[in-house]
């Protein structure tokens, strides 16, 4: 069984504002895919590759040498 990575609230709010997920949906990463779960109906759908929607490089710093 693959490990599920929780997507933070800020990212989920951004996906909602872009119209990619609804108010009753949450997202998590499973493998390399972003999975949308409707918490009311308990249905699931694949949004697409996680790298297309999540930018984890925002916390990286440029090192000067």
C-alpha cells in the first residue's frame, strides 16, 4: 500500500480559489498523483500529476558561494 501525503490547508484553499476542487472536497498525494476526495459522498477522483499542481520549491533558498 502506498503512503498518502497530506496537502496543507493553504494549498487546498488555492486549489479551491482556482476552481479545481469544490468546497466539500479535500486533496492528498498518493504516489505521484493528486487525489480529490469528496468528504460528503466519499467519492474520489484523480486531478492529475501532483507536480502540475503543487510547487514545493517555494521554501528553497538560493545559496551564494
